């Protein structure tokens, strides 16, 4: 259950309100990498994660904190947008919020795009979702950093610094949760990739470009067993696509859900008991 406490997670202060900056801040309210998207992504992952009670708790801890971030960033935006209600010139910074929303915060990004569940990345595969969450935190961090770069208001910077910092905290927690699953880094799901072609780095962009770009070499061609392969169009052998026959001997297909490995999973009876004890 949810319970609201009438206290912001971080006290918000704005020294000089700026409606245009308030509009930019909407990116972190109703935007693709914003706090609502983070809160919903982790919370839904947590609700669906019944096989790993430990990481379920982590997802719900962080999902709930993101909702608190939404409240903080919402309070900050409202302070910046205050003038929209009464000042015609200020209203031009965000006509949608002014006219349709009466100057309050709304679930739109800075360009007026409506928030959508399509922003969420939820696969239901814990390690895959944790990787997605680490990337989501990195995106949120960089958005906060850019917002900080575009304001001189000391109170606003304090709040944004807090929110930006917490995203790195979450990156650390998600990274630890992924690492402690102890899955080999390229082992995703249950089916194995086809040997041979899995290690072929295809040199798909060749020649010299007008801006000085040319064929480059890097460890991405030779690490983790990779080796470079030239296209037939470039005098090479091309990818060994002829070697794919669609199945790998000994593998059972269509059984992704059967015998799915569970981690720290308590007995069903224990689960019910724990829930009752908490209610
Ligand atoms: Mn956040
Ligand atoms: Mn976060």
C-alpha cells in the first residue's frame, strides 16, 4: 500500500523563478527519462518480480524513491511556473500548461508531448531489466546535468544536484544487484547464440568520408572472442550466415518458462505468511 507523508524528500527553494526554465524542467516530470517513467518502470518490475524477493524489494525501494523525486521536481517546477497564471508574456513559455492546465505541473515533456507508457522498458527478465535500469539512470543523470548547466539559480541548482546525485546512487545499487546475480555478461535468456557467427564483427561501414572519417580499428573488433570480417562488397568472405541452421543440438526450444531458475525464492506458503505478517 502507499502512504503519503507531507514532507518533501529534499527541501525545494527557488531564488528567482524563470518560466522558461520551468518548462525545460518538465523533461524530468513527464518526459521520456523523467521521474514518473523511472518510478513506474521500477515499481512495475518490482510488482512482477515474484521469483526474487530480495531484488523485488530493491526495485520497490528505488521505484518509491523515484515517486518522491517526482514530487520534488514537481514542486520545483510549480515555483518556476508561478508567473504563467498571471503574466501574458510568461504564459508564452508554455501555452499548453497555461491554457489547458491552469499553470500547474502536467504529465508532458518540455515540448508538450504527453507522457506515455511506451517510455517504460520492462521485459520481465530480471538481469535484462537491471541493465535497462542502469541505462535509464545514466540518462536521467545526464538530463539533470544539462538542466544544471542552463540555470544560475542557486536554490534550483541545490535541488537538481540532489536529484542528479541520487541517480548515481541508483546506478550503484542496480549494478550491484546485476553483478550479484553472477550471470556471465553475455548470457541473456536461455537459448545459446550460434557459435562462429556470434564472434564475427562485421565491417559494415567502409571507405573514406568527407569529414576525414575512415575505416578504424578498435578493441570492439577483437575483444570477447570477436574478430573482424569484411563484406563481400569489400573483397571479404562476408558473415558466415550459411552456417546457421536454426537449432543447436541438445537445446529444448519453446520451454522458456519451464524450469526457469529462481533466486532466493521462498516457498509459496512462506510468501503468504510474510505478507499476512506485514498487514
Ligand atoms: Mn530520480
Ligand atoms: Mn534513479
